[in-house]
C-alpha cells in the first residue's frame, strides 16, 4: 500500500490537479501531525490511510498505463499480490485475532472471556429470574457489563474502599478488590479471567529480527499486559467455573507491562 501510494504521489506531482495535490497534502500533513503527537492508537491510522488509499489507486493507474514495460508488468504482479493480502489480513485481524493484543490494530481490548462470562451469568439468570448482580466499577470496569446485563438487576459500585463485599448472587470484581475482599466471600465459587488486554509496545526493543518474528509468528518482543477480574457466584445457584473451548481460550499473559 505504501509503495503504491508513493507511486501515486509521484504521478500527482508529474500530472498535478487540485484533487491529487489535496491527497498528497492530506497524507503528508496528517502523518506529520499524528507522528508529532505520538498518539499510537489504531483508530488514528485512518487519517493518513484514507488519502494514502486513493494515492495507491493512482499508483495502480500508473502501473496499468505502463503495462507494456517489464517494470509495469512486475508492478502489476506485486499489486495483485497486495490485493490478495488485504482481504486475508483483514480476516486475520477481524475474525481470527479480533481481541488479540499482539495485533497492532488492537489497543486496549475487552478479552474474549468477557462475553463468555456474560453468557454464563445470563444462563444463571434464566434459571433464577430475580438474580442480583454487582459489578465492581473500579478502574472504569463498568463497560461492557452495563450492556450485557442491561436487563438484569445489576448494580455498579466502586469497591475500592468498601469494607465488605455487597450481598449479591453474582459479583464481578477487579483483582485488587478481589484480593482484599476474598476472605469474606467464602460462600461463593470464583474464577479469574482476563478483562482488559493490551500490548504497550517497547519500540526501543523493536529490532529487525523482532519485527520479523512478529510478522511471521506474532511473537511480541515485550510482554503483553491486562486487567484481570474475578467472577464470584453464590454457591447453590451456580458455579463460577467454566471450561472455554481450546480454539477460543485466551492465551494472554496477565502481567502489567513495566
């Protein structure tokens, strides 16, 4: 994409018009501003990417016009390979690795386990219509529980300074509060699961060898991190334990990056 965009920018300078000049200006300016700002969030890539895509289209046009030369034919072959790679990589990021923090387009993401925990609680609520649920709102951990449990009798409390846990059928707590209040939750079964997952990339360690390992094997060069939570279910109404399928089991380290 970048190589085709460069070709498109060269064509824009050789055959200038207002639209082509605007595309070069929009790409260069947005790339410079966001590089200077240092905001490394995946959604900000759209600002330089949109004009780059159109410039890449100009690059493909230039290659097509030069298809009678060996350079044009080679460029068309490379462009075709890139055109095949785009849907394949899109499938990887949106279907196979949609919540994998090792992907550069994933920033701070709710883990795959969150939906499974929500489905487990909803299954208990169908057997027990008056199920009471409390979500620990510390560290901004309200969403997406507020959506999944919108039809339940659910409360959202910051338990950071709570001396005792609330009397509720189901309790979802952040790890620090769980460790502090666990001795008072003997009547519950519990399990730990990843809630938020992320990879704060240490670009100082991003050597060419590390980049190649990431490209071909998705091996990160510094640890991924996350915010774990605990699910507590009152004994007698259900169990907090669940066995995720091997294909969907989260393999994210729950250490915070240093």
